[in-house]
C-alpha cells in the first residue's frame, strides 16, 4: 500500500485518494475541478498500462472529460480510445486529488476500477504506442509513481 502524498519526477503530487460514492462527485470542492477520469483495469492479477508516446511513460488509461460528458462516460471512452479494451465490469473506486506540475494547480480525478475476462489485442494509435498487463510490485521502467499508487489503491480483490 502507498503512503500519501506520492510524488512524480515532474513535480506532480498525488495528495489524497478518497473512497466516496459516484453521486458525490458533484459535491467536490470547486477550487480543485474534476478534470479527468482514469481506469484501473484488471485481467486476473495484472493491471493494464498504456505507453504514452508524448510523455514517454506508462500510464493508466484515461484522460480529460469532454464538455457535457460524465466522468463514467469519459472513463469508458478513454479506455476504448487508448487501449481498445471494454471492461466487463466498471465500478467507481474513488477520487484522487492531485497537484499538477509545473503550475501547482489542484485537480480531482475520478478513478474507476474494472475487470476484463478476454482482453482485446492492442493496436498502436496516435497517443499510445504499446500496452502491457503489469503486476503491481514488479518493476516497470518509466511508470510514474502516481499511476503505480492508484493501481495499488484499487486492487482487483475489491
């Protein structure tokens, strides 16, 4: 388990991870807007990570909410766009509060946790060059500590 805060090398910080109900997302402190959704997708004991071409790092699938899009809709869309996967189950796991570098702004991220019984083959796309099923605790070069922490905070045995 991870002790918070968790620091990435770029200066971003995972400040908190709170388990709350999905319907309570609308009650978050507006000074730290909810900007994105991430998906912790499990295949057995392995978690999906995608390699971002621009950041040159492994990441949990996910991204920014489009205008009018719910956090759940963003999670489903981003998972499909970035990895080609569709979760068999997808549950709201909680909300992460991060301080984003370099400008130190505060943001909330909706975190979803799911599982898949039959992963689809990965096809590289404009944003992601590869995908892997990662076992937490095993080394994965270029995996930011925040993504590793969020995967560990949302274990497959929920």
